[in-house]
C-alpha cells in the first residue's frame, strides 16, 4: 500500500449509507503487512443471495475456486484478506480456504459453504489461515452496520486510496441502496471484473436475476479498464442481496421492468468503481479515456481500443506529454482488426492531429502540447468503416510503475 495518494484520486468521497442486512468489521491479522488492517469480515442476514463473476485466468486462486463451487449457496459471511493472494499454492492453498471458511463459519454461526472468500497480494506464497483464528471471533462480535470506508481500506495492497461508491434506486415504491467497494491498482486487465470488488444491496432479488445483471454490468465497466494488460489470478466481483429493504417486492427475473432503475444504479456503481481503479493505476499521473468509433462492430472497436490502451509505447508517450499519434497508428494496425490507413483520423483532446493517413493539415504543436499537460487525456480514433463504437479507460505508464513492481515482494 502506497503512502502517497494518486493525484488522480477523486476529490469527493461519498458518505456510505448503511445497507440493511449487512454488518462489517476489519482487523489486523498480520497476514503480510504490519500495523494495518488486512482482514475484512462481512456478515449477512439469513436469506442473502450471492452472485459473482471471476477471472478467466487458467491459473485461478484457491479462493476463486472456492467461490465458484459455492456460488449457488445462500451467503452468510464474506472474508477478504490482503497481502497474500493464496494463488499458485497447490493443496495447501485449498486447505487454507477450507480452514478459513470453517473458522469464519464458527464465528458467524453458519455453515462453511455459506462463507465466501477472496484474497489479494503476493502470488505463490502459502497463506497461513491459522492467523485468522485469533481475530475472527472479535470480528464477528464487533461487526456493525456501515463501515464501508474501513472495509475498502482493509483490502488494499498497492492501492493509494480506498475505493467506494453508492447509489439508490426504486423497485416499485421501495427505495433500495447499492454500495460497492473495490481494490485494484496493478495487474489489471480484467477479463470479468477488477482484482477484487464487492457490491451490497438490500433489494430482494433472486440469485439468477442478480447474476444476470452483474454479468451484463461488467462488460462496459470493469471489463473496459486496463492498467497494464495483465489479468490477475484473483479477479473477483461479487454482489450480495439481503432482501431487507422494507416493503421491497421480490424480483425473480432480470427482465422484470421494475428493475429498470435498479439496473441503471448498479451500472453507475460499477462504472464509478472501475474508473477509480484506472485513476489509481500504479504510478499513474494521467487518466486516459480512449474512444474508437467507425469500426465494423463494437467488439472490433473494443479490441482496437484495448490494443491502444495496453501499448507501452502509447502509455509512455502520454506520460511524457507527447501526442505521438504514430504510436496510436501502430496500436491500431497491430490489433488484427479491420482498419484502413487512409481513412484513419486521430484526436488528442478535441484536437484532430491526424486525418486520412497523414498529419492533419491544421496541426498546431503548441495547442496539442497544452492538451497533453492535462491530468485527464481524451484520445479518439475514427476508422471510417462502420458504426461500431467502444470506450475504455487506462492510465499512463511511468517510472513509478516499474519501481512499485520491481520491489513488490521485497
């Protein structure tokens, strides 16, 4: 965890209301870090349902496998630790998840299969689950409504600020709350979600409907963010619905028209959290929004946008405040998607720098240089081939990224 807050951190941090049926507590278990909280326990009222999307990595962590195996169960507890990912840990990793769930279940008064788990931190180091035992009973006893800011802090690794978001929605005549927390700053090219994110609501929504909305919600939020092109072994996004909002009708289908406002609010929370991940990219000094339009399809636009966003040459040029459109042309060309050099146009900010396969005739170096000094950079590519359009977020690549990751295990 960095001691220097990213210059791109949000200027306003929202007050996080309570979510009926959710209680939170954090503690110092000494998993890896000294003198900071590194364990989060969330307790849920009986009847809470869970939904989740997880990494597509072929080397998933033990907690990811645990959650997948128990996703159809009711949820009574969530345990998250930072400092150790419990990934690439073999049989000992699976034993650690089982022991953690048993320790938490005893403290929460539920079954181990009703406990969900997530871990983040160093890959390949065995997780000593016995460290949870001395703090778990205290966590369960002290868990209270609220505390979302503290919860977000407890799951940080190289993050420089806790990430929280909230929204309200109406289902029928009932107002419901959606709160979310996230962590992520490096090893971010989510193939489902971010490294870790948890969303809580008091709405009464059946698990299949919740799952469908969550899966759809990540496409243009978490899956449209990249820091460094690397997908984590531990990517986990889970949502819990307690059904405790007074008077809330129970929704069983994601297509229910009464979910229209809820779906918008959920999308708002996911978008907010995913943007905060981009703003906290390791060593980042600039938030970069990339829009590709005129592609043959949205999927093609996404692949081209990601090719640009993941290019070290593009990202270092932006870090150096250099509007080097040649690097953008390179990234478009290598994406393997339909493109026509002589139809291509590129903008930095609102300034067109390249048009129809050449430098724009009206190019003004001073104006573009001023645009590149801004903390938020808008980069647009128009392909001129169709109606496909997509948008992704990334950040620049600085020397600090190398320093952070060169020393990560030290």
